[in-house]
C-alpha cells in the first residue's frame, strides 16, 4: 500500500486489499475462501484442529505461498491440540542450503502469524531467531555459523537496505519491530525508530543462555480483525508477507522471487 499522509488513521490490513475477491479453485482447494475469522481466538489461539484441510490456515497460507513463489515451504508451530499460538512458513530451499543446520528450522528466516492474547492483537510478518550461545540447549537451538541471524545483524546499522525497509514499514505502514529473548523484547514503532542500529544494541543484550530473535510484523487489533471476512483476512496476511519480503530476502541464503506471470 502507498502511504497517504492525509490519512487520519494508521493504515490497516484491510487498506491493502479493499477489492480482494475470491480466487477460483476446485472443491477442497485451500485458497482461503473457506476460512472464518472466528478461528482466530484471542482467548485460546489459532484454531487448526477439527477443521477440514482446506479450512486450516496452515494449509491455506502454504498453498498460496507455494503458488506465488513456485517453491516448497515448510510449516512449523508452537502449540498443541486444537489451538496453536504461533505458526510459521519457511522456504525449504533456504534450509537445504545450510551446510551445518539443514536439519532444523531454527536457523531460517520465516513468515509467521501469532496471537498476542494479552494485548488482543493478531500478528503477521517476519521472524529471524538467535539460538542459545551456551548452556544445555534444546536440540538444534545452539546458534551456528550458517544461521540467517548473522545476515540480519550485518544489516543492523544506519544506511543499510534493512534500515531503509524498517524506516518505510515502521514510519509509514504501521508495522512494529521487536528484538530480544521473547520475554522482555525491545519494541520499535514509527515513533521510537531511529535506525537499524537500535536492533544491534538490543541484540547484544540477549543473554548467551537465552533463545532470542527478531520480529517485524503488522499488529492487527481484535476489533479490526472481527470486521474482516475470512478470505479478506487471508489476503491481507499475504499482503503483509509481501511487504516484509525485501527484509526477509536480506537475511536468507536463498532469496525468494515471485513466479513470473504467464
């Protein structure tokens, strides 16, 4: 979405796709038409259980991402049972390219959705993780030399392409950036952002024994989400993913490119 300084409110996800229309797909194809916004539950999480495959947000976003980029995506999540708290999608090619960490997802930049139940905010965007530097870590979570985290940190200074992307998204598009141990993160928005150097300073404060990371996301309040139709929300999340794609590509060994249109 092009930012209009005359707007009297911050841009919302609905602004990006005001004329979104369902795509054509056969019965059972996870295009997103079958999704319902009540499956984003601000008390319990993101519903994935007791649904048909074409109704699940995991399958819907994977299907759309693979059609857009013509490459396989892997899905991961935090949560169990019917409701999950955090779900991500990462390009398989980027993981396979890692000489040391091709067997785990932690080292890869990823697209994610999540529900902040305390703030009653639905988040969608980019996540890059920093593994443990020491201690008895969960298998696969020790930071290795081939993790995308290192590419992120090299961009965390004033004047870099990432700095310009953050300036655009935080100041003009209503996005938020967080970095830290996922318990006490440094949060940056359009008012507090000065440069990507702020991320580097915050990254240095993550303790070696902690698992941490960076997130760049659009925060959608519950009241705004409830005003969306299900398909409209799906298309809006995909639009958010498109907005963070330049920043994501700056972090990955194998960048994503949109499939050429016929």
